[in-house]
C-alpha cells in the first residue's frame, strides 16, 4: 500500500484529495485481488457442484465485515450496504460462468 499522509497533516483540500486518490487506487487494487479469489471460488464450486449463491456464507461475510466496521469506528450499515452490493456482483459473475460451462 502506498504511504499515506495523516488526515490531520493535510493542510489544504489539494492534499486531502491526493490522499483520497491514493486510497481509491489501493481499494481498486484490493477489489481486483478479491475478484481473483472469486475466480478461484468459481472453479471450486464447479468441481463440487455447488451453487453460486450460498446464503449462509453471504450472511457470514456480512456479519464479519459489520463487526470489523464497528471495531474500526465505521458505520456498520454503510459496510453492510457496500458488501451486499459487492457480494451480489460476485455471485452474478459466478453464476454466469458456472452456467457457461
């Protein structure tokens, strides 16, 4: 991860925006890395004959990120919404591939 300047050390909006841009680039990179694990999950689900959506796993993931958000002082509702969207995107991607093969 790129070295960031502390938010309190940013003295103007230009500095704040530059740090947000760095964070955004890191988040995109991490999302791509997460997608690579989703690709592997697709292959393993095909081998095991599992469906794309496993509701218990969805709720487990959301519960874990909600807890992590709370621990970090971040709004768990925000994280819940973001992760459910991310999970839905991932499952749709899995379902398309699983049906194609």
